C-alpha cells in the first residue's frame, strides 16, 4: 500500500469482529497506519483535517456493505448499454486520474472503502447466477474502484476468481491501470476470467493518470497474464480529442502490437470523454494543470457533458480503423453511444441494448465456449 500513500485506516464498528477485517489488518502489519477512532474524523471531515476535494485517498475504510452485491451497470435509456453487471467489492480508487468520474460520484463518501462482508455477499451473487443457468452474466469489479490496485491487501482475487471460474454461465472481468497481478497469477484458475487494462494515449497516461502504471508497464503486465493463460480485455475509455491525438493513439496501438497477441483478446471498448457537470469544478480544483477540459462540450441526452457528435464519430472512426488494421477480430464496441454514432463511427450498430448484449455474449461463447 505504500506506493499509493495510504497512511490511515478507519474501522466501522460493524466491521470490528469480522475475520476479513483482521486479515486485512494483519497484511498491513508492517505499514505505518493510524486508526481513526471516531467516525467524525473520517476523511472529508473538518475534524480529520482533510478537505473534501482531497478525496481521502490516504484513508482505508473497512466496513460491511448493506446493499445488493450484484447490480446492473448504471446506464441510460438514451444510449446503447451492454448489460454489464457490477460486483460491488468497494468504492474509491487509490489512483488519481484527473478525469475520474468517481471524484464526483463519491465526493460525499471519500476514502478507500473496502467491504469486509464480501465472503458472505458472494454466496448470494452465486445464487443469482446459478438461478439463471441459460443466461450469460458478464460481471466486473472495476466500475467503482480499480479491480487490482488494493488486491495485495484485500485479496479480493483469491475469493472471487474461483467462484466465477467454475460457473459456465458467467465471466469475471478484473479491470485495472496497475501492475498488481500477483493475485490472479497465484490462482490456479483461468477459465471464464478476463484481466483487462484501461489504456490511453502515451501523453494522457503520463500526464493525466497520476499513480497509475505507465502504458508500457501495463502492457508488460498484460503480456505476462496472457503468457500465463488469461484472456485479456482492453478499454480505451475515455478517449480525448486534442492536438496530435491521432499520432498519440496510433502509438498506443503500436505498443499493443508489440506486447500482445490479438488472438487472446475478448473485447476492446471505446468511449469518448464524458462527465457530469459537477465534475468540472472538482477537476479544476484538484488538477489545475489538467488539459482534459480543453475543447468544447455540450450536454448529452443523459445530462453528461460530451464532445460534439462529429468529434466523437471522428474519434471512433479512427480508432476502429487502426485497431482493425491490427486485427479483424477484437470484439470492438462503443460504451454508452447512440445508434447513429455507432453507424457513422463504426460502420455498423447493434441497434439497441439487447443487440449489444447478444454481441458481447457471442464473444464470450467464442472465447470460452457456450453454456452446456
């Protein structure tokens, strides 16, 4: 945890008797941490002497989760959504990307929240999956936190990889910007598990993705996972439009070609930068040198600010072109875009949510096999 600057931890009173809590504390034994005794001194409070915009990234907050551990991805009816399912293992991320939407999502819940009742909750998730044996569940943990950044301490992968790997009607995607791959590599399970990396252009990765591994380091880690038998995914989301973006993203694809065998990729998503209006002042305050807000943005159908439609189409068209030159079978898809943008940017469209869900389910069947 030292590489992310975590210095303090907060234990919810409901988590004090949890075996998972003690296991995490045991792993942190050699780290200089300070227990915050009172909830009032939690990150973001005046008593804690941490401004709300600091996000409390040096706090590890251990608590039980009281909601449903498996939930649909929060999409919108206005754009085509893939039907992804989110496994809630925690919230907040120790990385500090300037554009991260979690800065707005969790501005009132700062800190790195780790749910210590996952062992109990995962059984309910498996019951849901087992109750629909003819349905394919595409499940990920990287929506509200990085899937692997905290894994050396939480050992999430030790718990959840075996559960999903033995189910024939589900896949588990672990998405990261780090090189924390020891947990998955330690596992003897590979079937139905996808290790994915969020990628960007070299200049965005180095200038806007603070504390994340460099682009080359991510791809080296991905190559190692691929050599160890894991299926890979990649996500160019968010894509940015700025002077020289074409040459920059081409360099990223050239790096992919250098490190990765495209035959081992299940899918690559593309998504243009979009954000809730309330994120803009947070970026300005927390990342004053950031360039991600350069350019013009307009409100989209979901209320988020987006690049003008022709710019998004240009981004997708170019990425589609250079990626398909690399390989014709990458499972390319757009995240949260309209039918029109799909057709103009990608040359085809799944039509609606169900169509995109079928397309990605077919990728699962092609890579891992169908449901028995």
